[in-house]
């Protein structure tokens, strides 16, 4: 069984329970000029990302690209296989027509959009899977999947000093303001 | 029943004395309890985690193992019959030259239809901001996936040589042959496989944050490893939720037309043919309504059992049962209307073949099947006009099974009556299934229950993140829309109202 030793300071954390207070705190941290911070919540709290100063998600652009790709590939697939590569007369029906192509147009559009959204959202925008978080040993951080709103001010923010971060979180009303050290596994 | 009513009264009283409690009513002091709470028992957010994760964390009871074993035995019998079919050929089924589609396609349509309620609850009710869906959407989505797997069993074996099923896909091959996109059967390949994929992605996306909750609580090594891998390292970061919520909305937006398209395309398998009784334009909406009808009945059957065994009375309340019963009543009426309209059009079209098929349907060799369908689907849901019966758990349970029997007979009636008396009287024939077909069908129920039991035991059966987000007091106060009824705005980003005043007032 490995034990953990303390390394450098990596963050200052504080906890909230009230969605109003955490929204106000997000605004306060953003206004104080911090950029490298995050708030971990058990469910999406509305307006929190705006209060944190996050820009709109770029996901819709990816979704549109996926949709257009799906539609284009459905069109190409049906036209190329049926009306170009191997022309087969079946009951005198046209080799290609948008009428009979519609179901496959629709299905491939939906399929490609869904796959694009899934992989872009998790893989690119959320940077997952990432099975190790440097904060994962903190109990308050873990409780963020239960009922805790855990504010994390990261140490690599240019404005970060342990003192200013602690003072800011305390001023904003966070409970259990704590300095978090890197955990180094030792055998 | 009586106990639950009392519980609700108790909750209402508590709500009045303690305005800030998470009681399901809005917390403004002047507000009257006009709506029943969605979650009973004054739960805190932490209690919800305890309750739902507790289901997965408790040691499996002997009752669970017994149920699982029984389901697996039934599934095993089905798999045996399937293996026999594949080894010998589909000649072991009761199909003949006239009736080439029997229980196989009936069961395929039946199971695909069952899946529709899951997508409807997770996507359509989401877009309509029906908060009550949060208690049932996870299990309904799971049910969708298992039902589509069962549907695939039939559609993949009815081809006769299932080891060549990859021929259904367009792929470059030595014969330089491609699939026929002019055939509705090919559309079906795309429709069902897209439906399965999107349902799975949607379900998994919903599961990720909840698996993270389980991961952070897991004690045993195996559980920890499993939940860790599948939760992808989710931490509840707002920077992730932000994208996640949008993705969720896109999935709901995609699934809504998708769920309508799947059964429409399944109905094209019939409607695009020239057979009287099949060749009608009413089929797509009629099939979709029937699918939702049977799907909700199946959700109720499963949820009522899960509610008892896993003690989810506080989450799946009489209000949920009532709401689902209303949907059953509404879709049952649509189905009834479609049955009547089919008859009317058969007469009104002046087409003698159409007329014959419908008169034969109600009075011919398969009249027993037709009247079974009518009784179960059209007459029986009428009981749900009574609010008392809609809130009666046992009655609902019984009726949900009756509805599914009816919906199975609907598909059987459509398929066999049109096929057995086609244009050529010399080919008229009758069809009865063999033990092999019956065993496979029963086996799929075993498979379905096996999957569902495993899901209910090891995964969060209620969408934790979603149900927490709709609890009163869970959102910043400017987001309290409860006064306008139930159109909550959970999981919707880009819906930000400047909250400066609200925040000022609060601090």
C-alpha cells in the first residue's frame, strides 16, 4: 500500500452549499481577475458558467459540421453506389432519387451528429477520459459528486498566491478554505 | 396506497412550517401547495445520493439472485432455441410460402416499439421541460437499449443465414454489388442501427456524472475500478458541465425526430409494399403512437416492480404513475382512432381488396387475434379516465401488461391477416408458430429481465444529477420557475438571467 507525501501547493479550495452564494462567489473570483479556477458541482447550476465568465460552448459548430458530413456522406453513398458504380434496374425505379434517399439522409445525419457531439464533448471540450485528477485526494473535492460546491483556485494562475487566494475565498463566504498540496505516492 | 397519501399530506404540512425545506413546493411563503412534490420525504441532496447509490452499494439479496437466475434460465432457453434455428435453418419455424413473416417480424416490431418510450421520456419530455421525467428516464432509456437488442435478435435471425448479415451493410466486395437503397428493408437497417447507437450514447452520457458519484463512494476494489473507468474521470467541473448540458440538449434534439423516424421507417416495411391492409399512408403515425403506447406500458410494468423491490416510493410517486397512465390513455385513443380510420378508408376507398382484408381481419380466421387487440388496446385503457384507477398501483400494473399483450397482437394481426389472404386465393394459407418460435420469444423476455436486473443492481437506476438539479432550492433563486408550473429549465444553458439583484437580496 502506497502512502502519500505532500508536495508543492497546487490549489486553494473552498466549499459552498448554497447555489446563490456559489454563483456570487464565481462572479467575485472572475471579477478579481482569476482565470484558472473551476467550480465542481454535483449537478449543473444554472448561470454558474456565465458568472465564471466562460464563453459560449463551441459544441454547436462541431454538431453542425457532423450533421453536414453525415448528410453529404448519405447523399454520396446512395448516389455513387446506385447511380454510378453499379447501375441495377430494379422494377424500373430511378437509380437515384431524393425521395427514396430521405430515410438514409436523415439517419446518417443524426448518426454522424450524435457521434461528433459525443466524442467532441467528452474528448475535446471536457478533456476526458482522464482517470487521474491531482485534486482527487481532497475530501471536499470528492464530495462535489454528492452535495458540495467545491471552488478550486489553481496555483498556476498568474494572480495566485496562497494568501490572496485564501483571503478571496474567505471574503466570498467559502467554508473550509484550505491549501491543497500535490500528493506524491510513495511505496 | 393509503400510506402514501398520508406521507404526502405530511410533506405538505412540513412544507408550510419550514419554508426552506426541500419539500417539493416552492419556498415562497405565500405559495400554496398546488403541485404534488416530485420527490417525497423532504430529502436533502445528500440523502438522494445515499438513497440511489445505496441501491447499487447494498449487498445483492437472495431475492435478487433468484430473480436473476430465473431470468437467465428463461434467456438460456431462448438462446438454445435460437441456436437450434441457426443450426437447422428457419424451416423449424411455422412459416410457409404464403406467410413469410410470422412471429419473427411481429416480435421485432414489438420490441422496437417497446424501446420508444425510453427515448420519448429522455428526449421529448426533456424538450417539453417535464421535470417529472427525471425519476424514470434512466431506467426507461436502459429499457430502450435492451429492447432494441431483443428486436435485433429477431431481425438478424429471420434472414435465415445470420452469419451473412453483414451483407445488409454497404461495403466494397468482390462481387462489386451494393445494397439496394430503394428498399425499405435497407432503410430499416440504417434506422434501427442509428437508433441503437444514439440511444446508447445518450444513455451513457447521462450515466457519466452519476457513475462518478458511485466511484467516489465505492469501497470494493472491483467496483471502484469499474466505476472509475466508465465515469471517464468526471469531476463535476462547471467547465465540463457547460459543454455537457449543451451536448445533452443536442442529443435530446436529435432523438426526438429519431424516435419518430424509427417506427415510421419500420412501418414503411409494410406500407411501401402493395399488399392490401399494409399499403396505407396512416401507418407511420399509427405505428409511432402504438410504440409509445406499448413502451409506456412496459416502463410501468418494470418501474412498478423496481419501485417495490428497491423501495423507490419517494422517487417514483403516484404522480409519476398518474402521468404515465395519462399518456397511455392518450396514445391508446390515437391507436383506437387509427384502427377505426383504417376500416373507414377500406370502405371509403372503394377498393374491393382493401374491403375484403378488413372484413376478414375482424371476422376471418384471425378474428380472435383482432378482437384480442381491440379489447386490450382500445377498450381497456378507457379505465384510465378515472383518476382513482390511474393512481391504483395494482390496477396500473395489471393494465400495463394487458396493453402490451394487446400491442403484440396488433402487430401479429397486421402481419398475418394481410399475408394469409393475399391477392391469390389459391395461395391462401394459415400460420401457427412452432415451439421454437415461442421459446425464442419467451427467451427474449428472459434476456430483457437479465439485462434490466443487472442494470438496476449495479448502475444508478435514477438519474442522480438530474433529479438533484430539479429539487427545490437546488438552483440559484432567479431560476425558480416553479410558480409557472412544471416547465423547469434544468440542463439548459444559455438561459441566464442576470442575477445581481437576487444575489444581493440573498446576501
